C-alpha cells in the first residue's frame, strides 16, 4: 500500500511539472519563446539570503517559466514594517510577501501564535519538525479571511535574551527593564509577565537606551549589537522567527494550478535546507562574536530555566483560551518529547593546528565603503545593502 501511495504522489508531481513544461507550446502544438511569469515579493529585511533557496526552487521546478523578484527593505525603518507589508500585499501593491509569524496577531490572525509561545520551540530540530508537520497548512489557512493565500513557511533563527545592563538568567533579572522586541503581541505579553516593559523597535536600529533586547545571534553579529549588549543567555531560546510566505488573493487566483503547486513545493522543499543554513549561520556568527571578545555567552541553570517557565505561565493561560492555539501548543510539546536538546552556542576552546605557521595564517581584515560597493554593483540591483559594506 505504501509503495502505491508513493507512486501516486510521484505521478502527481510529474504531472504538475509536465504541465509547467508544456506552457511553451501554443494550441497548434508549436513551441515558441515565452517570457517567464515574474512575481514580485516584498521583504522588509535586506538581502540576507534567507529566500535564496525558495527562489531557486521556483526557477528550477518551473523550468525557468516562473521567477521571483524580491523587493528588499520594504518599509525599512518603520516600527511595524510587517503590518504595513501585509496591508500592501492585500492592496495588490505587490504579488507576494514574507513576514515573520510573530506579526500576524497584530492584524487579527491568531493561527500562528503557538510558534511564538515563550520557551516552547527551543531547538532548530524542533522548528524543522513543526514546519514539516500538517500544522503548517492549517496555520496558513488562517490567512484566507484577509483575502490572502498562504504559500508556505520557512525556518528562522532562534531569538535569545541579550542583556545590556545586566545578565538575564532568572525572572528577577528582567524586572524593571525596558526591553527591545520585534513586533509581536506574544513577545510583549511575555516581557510583561517577566516584569519588564516591552518596546517595539525597527530592525537594524540601535539598541542603546534599552536594558536588554531579544535578538538572534546573526543579527547581534551583523548589526554589531555586541558593542552595547554584553551578556547573551545562550541556552534560553525565547522563540524562533519562522517566515510566512503569502500571496495576494487575486494574484494567486490568476496563476494556474500548476504554478500554484510550484510555489508551494518550492517552499516546502526548502524547509530542511534552510534549517541547515540558519544553523550554520549561527555557528559562523558565534565564532565571529567570540573572536571580537566583547560578548559573554552565559547559561541559565536548570533552576533558572524552571523559574522562567513558571513566570511565563500567564502567557500560556492567555494563549490557551483559543482552542486552535491550545491544540497546536500541545502538538508541539508532544513533538519536543522525541527531539533531544541541542547544545547552546558559546566560545569553546579553539584547537591549535600543529606545525609552522604559513604565510596565510593569522587574522585578516578588509574594509569597503558604500561608494565602493555601489560602484561594483550591477545597475539593476536594488540599491546598496548596508550590511554588505564596512570593516
């Protein structure tokens, strides 16, 4: 029976791809050159590469008949860029969009809230398993009342407490602090449950003026937040930042079933690969932070972790009031039981290579300016990305 099911699935996928491949023929059966269908995708982040796998999959699966044109830094610098981006997709200003799952409750969509429940998804392996489960399709269905079509979800980095004025190990350490968070009602409720005051702030903005921030390691390294933040609680994963890919309803309806299937397959087929990319980026950026030597990687004790879980229970009480969210949380908890914990990042001992140092051994550094990057960029590129120049 299992073999026959796999055969049916394989034939269905082949039919989808064959349908796309046949789009180069007219009714008379003559082939002719056709321009690819180009779909614009709004992304509030810069060119970080987090969508490279998805866009490559679309091009590959469609045999070049579909292309994604990403519009980076959409509403950059705004406190609530993702809310505005969602509205822009609804209004048809762009075909597709991508935002963090955390932003949807701000526009009345509660189906993703379980993904941001505090201390629930605490490893990349668990996030990967959740995003490959049937829950994903059920969560995406919550976009329909807004006239949007859910395409898929991709994994994002795990966000941790970054202490500026003091380490954040136990609930009492949070009390009285003003903590910078990205747009999320659940994150705000979590910080209030810990006795802190949450303040939404735009991506890449300075974190000066806060007592702490919730951030992920790659952002801390890329934005050089370690110049201000001094203490990272490495074994406390507050929540991940999964990405939700979605489409304007009319733009989605204008696509053929085969084209819709390609977009969906391009997203689902990139989940595990992107998990590996995000995990690898965290390791690389951890090593960079360790070389700089400005940031201390700390671990909360088992007693501290237990106290944090008790302190955020009011958030779970609020989330459990929605039957769908409560069901998702229980399913994620069940999945977590079968997944071993992952080691926390940190600055471990560095192995020394035996032998005499060669001419390339040592620390190398280079600097390029915005003007140099602009001169080297292609004329059609979407501006100069700030994180790509500097020292």
